[in-house]
C-alpha cells in the first residue's frame, strides 16, 4: 500500500480510537441539540421494533434522516445507548470526512497535500468537538468532502460513471441537511462554466441521480423546506437578545460573523492563516505557471459561495460553517508540496503540530487561551478584534465528563423505587438541559414524568444549582461544580424547603 494511504489509514484509526475512548469515559449530559437528535433516533429505533419500519421517514420532522439512520443502525448493532448512536456516527463520518479531503487534495495537488488536508480537517477544534456530539452538521461536512472529491474527479462531467457517483454523494448530502446546496453550488457552477456544460450526458446523470436520492425524503417535506428557506432568507429579528446570533444582513457585523467564529472558535488563527496564505500562493502559481487541470478557482468559488450563503442565512452558529471545512483544508495544504525541501518539511510539521495541539487541547481542556487582542476589542462570544492561537476545551464539548453525576443520581433513583422523573423548569444550562437529561433517563431506565405529579410519591424532580447549596447538600456534583438534586413534592415551594431524596438520606 502506498505510504500516503498508510498514513491516511493510521490517521483515521487514531481518530476513531480517540473518539471511542472519549465515549467510554464520558457520562455527562449531552448538549441540547445532540439531545434532540438522539431523541429522534432513539424513538425511531423503538418504533421500528414495534413494527413500524419506516417510522423515521413517516414522522414529520425539521431534519433529513441521514444522521438518524446511521445512529439507529449503531443502536441495532450495539444496543440503545448514547455510545451506540455517536459511535456509529463517528465510524461512518470520520473516515468519510478524512477520505473526502484526502481525495480532493490528492486530485488537486498530489497525495502529500491529500494527507495534510485530512490532518487539517480532523485537527480543527470544531471537528474535534463535534464528533463527540450527535449533530447533523458532521455528516453534512463529511458528505461535502466526498462530494468535492467526486465532482472534481468527473473532469468537468466528462466521465459519466464518476458523475453518477458524484450524484450519489450530493444526493446523500441533501439527506444530511437542507442547506447542503450552498456548500457545493459554487464548485458545480465553475465546473459547468469551464467546460462542463459541453458534457451534457454527465451533467444529466449527475442531476438525475442526486435528485432521486434526495426525493426519498424531500417529496413529502416540500412545504416544510420552503418554509425553512423563507425563514432563513427573512430579516433578522429586531431584538437585542437575538442580535448576537442574528445580526442585520447588510452590516459588517453580519459578514464578519463567520470570519471571527473561524479565527476564534472553529479553526483558530494558525490554520486560518495557512488557508489564506495558501490560497493566495495557489492563485499566484496559477497565474504564473497556468498548470493544466488546476482546480484552485473551482475550490475557491465553492468556499466563497458557501461563505456568502452562510452570511445570507439569518441565524448564525459556529457549527453551521463546519461543512465548509473541506475547502479550507484542501486550499490550506495544497500549496505545501510545491515548496522547496526545507520549507516543505517545516510546513508539513507545522500543519501536524497545529492539528495535534488543537485535538489534545480540546480533549484535555488544559492551559489557558492564548490570544492577540486588538485595542478596543468588545466583550463578545465571537472574540471580535481578537485572534486566538490556542483555546482549550474546543467548542461546547471538550474533556469528557467522568463524574457522571446526573446519570448516577438517576440510576440510584431507579434502584430506590422512583417510578418516574421530571426535570426542573429552571434546569436550562447547556449541559443540564431537558433533552439531554431525557436521554440520560432513558439510559438509566427511568421513565420521564409527563406531566410531573407532585402528589405522587413515585414521581421525583431532578434539579441543579450553580454553585450548589451548602444545606441541603447536593446528591452529586459535576466537574464544573454544579450540584445535582432529587426531590419530591410541590415544585413551587422554595428550593431549600423541598423534600430531598438523595441516596443515603
């Protein structure tokens, strides 16, 4: 086997091993969005066991089913558990992202660039965090990577068989998330303009196969999809609370939103600079040498259209840009093989070092952030007017929660005879949210009370306090110092006056 493929295989295996260790070690509450997707996949699996094989496709939902289909396949093999769902996601989409970036990078700039593109993609803080969660953005990013590779491999749609494979990749990508087209539209457009339009058979095969795959879900969700498009294209809400995530469209804040989120949250400054500098270097080389078959313009167009599309969409979130990562990875490493030997070695080491630091920093959550802060930088979750070199903990999910506080309390409650549990309406922290707690209750085998009956002694209420109260003492304490409590009786009385039923009291 060629060395680049061996290195790629080793990279994928190492990343899968890290993900499996993380899942085994973690017993915390999943974030809100992951909890919602886990609920859907879990419910579909149970419904299939009850004789409804198409439950996932029959139920009305906001999201296409690719992630959930993969997740419930994992549950069918390994049983109903958070580890089964997320483990299946990782097993499918981590290799898909790495292989897609490798294929696109190799096709564009050679196998060395391909391996480095895979290292870049898996070595960003956003990717290191997101694959520990259960999000539709991870399969979307993986399918974008595979689609880029397949589309470039069509040789501007002249290879009809490869165009069919590209149609499969794009069609599956459409089943990951509705806004998938904005991540491949620019690339497809330039391929067509630069001669692809002449190969109408390849274009037709590509379009038909992509449409047939997409139709398996979209045919019954047309109106919901149109509503989503109208909502994404509407004006930003005129409220101060929504301003951070929904800036007004035609403002510098809006068009800078994903720039700052990339530099300070998703990719960080070192790898971002490699992308910007590398893209400039590749464009200069294209102008000077005019290499035959160069696809830098296609890749740049794909990335720019994705950025403009994300900026147009009203609601912003750093993870929404994850599917654009393959473009950054390929352009950020494609210039390296063209360097002279000493500089080439230094650049290769730099990419690997930055990726390793990002992954280790995310999982270990050690050290303090290192930033360059400009004068007058505002207090902002995006870090505007700041440039982050290193940030521990990644995005939302970093070091595994090994205390297992909430899960332990729920399991003890089940063993002590509690029949159903409800969640305190005030429990709204990111890692103490109702959908995530619902998943932990399912893992513990404890039904969720709907609604909570304060007169029923078999019903209990799970609550949290940060910081925990000295009296009463919490049933358990999470790593960040949040106290976990279990009580019965009226929920409207002052918290300190509730009847707490922690084990041992």
